[in-house]
């Protein structure tokens, strides 16, 4: 079997994966669910925030009771667990609920989108974010390379916080170095990461933004030697080991 995203990110057969940041979180959530399910695993997908109903294509469970969820799990088919539906959005579940789903059901993999970005390509968390389950085994911080080179005010969700962490103004350009500074900051990409979690950074690149992704990866590794970084092409879904 050829390597997939699971191997490229160094993920194991039993994981509670929290996905935070901006620039491809929902795509990553779906891809990981599909890959694990394709290997016969029982997989739960969920969110601790709100998501658009149009972002969910998997069978959906609207109760968080572990016993009921367990009865709905089918090997090879990801199950999306939500707290409810509010118009065009699904509502998330609490982090303690995600912990219980991982510990009390037969799911060997749970992937949770742990903060929102309003479809922007870069962000810094507000005071109440991100909402990461306490037993998360891996936290993946996503950043979209398409944001690099844009004014912070246009590129980012919560631009004032991004600018503050980058020691810049919202009118300034989001450079690779400024983006790396935010991603590595304990109140930025490193916020609320449980001490037991493995932390990695995934820079996503679309058509025309590969060079910007490479520059951001370089800045991350220069500022924090040894940090785990990967670059994921949203065009061909390939991952570059950096």
C-alpha cells in the first residue's frame, strides 16, 4: 500500500487528532477520516466549534451519548458527531465529550476541528480558543500559504490578534517571518496544546502559492529548529516532508 497522509504526518492507528488554525482544516479533517476509514477503522469526526452544514458529507449523528454513537459506528465509514444543527451551521460538542467519545466508544480514531476561522487562510486564536480535548494525542496547526504577502487585515481571521503577536500593524503585510512568529507563539499556534500532545505544523499550498508555503516552512524551521513541519498541496493532495 502506498503511503498516505497518515504516514506522512507520522500518525498512528489509534489517535485523537485536534486540527486548529486556518487554511484547510475541514479538508484535512475529511481527508484523514477517509484515509483511516479506507483501512477499515472505526472513525469519528467532530468539531468543538461551528461548521457549515455544506462542509459535511459523512453520515451525521446528532447525539453525543457514547453508547448511541457506538451503535452507529461502522468500520470503513466515518461518522460525524455534532451537538445539533442551527440553520446552515452544525454546533460543536464540548472537549470533554470528545474525550469520552475516544475513550468510551469503539472508535480507534477521532478527528476534531477545534477552532473556527470563517474560511480565512490564517488566524490567531481569541481568548476562548482553541477548544482542544485534554487527551488529544496529536495537534495539527494548519496555515494557508495563500495568506502570505497579503495585508494582515485581509489575510487573517482576528487580524488584530495576529498583528499583536507578530509585533506589526493590521495594515502590514503578512510575511513568512511574521506568520511563523504567530504560529510558534504560546498564545498563537501553540495555545492550549495539552502537554501530552504531539504538535506539528501543516502549511497548505494551493495553485500559485507553493513558493510562499516553502518560505513559511523555512521561517518556522529557522525560528524553531526541530519543530515538525509539513507542506500539503491542496491541488494534488501531496505532502512534502520538510
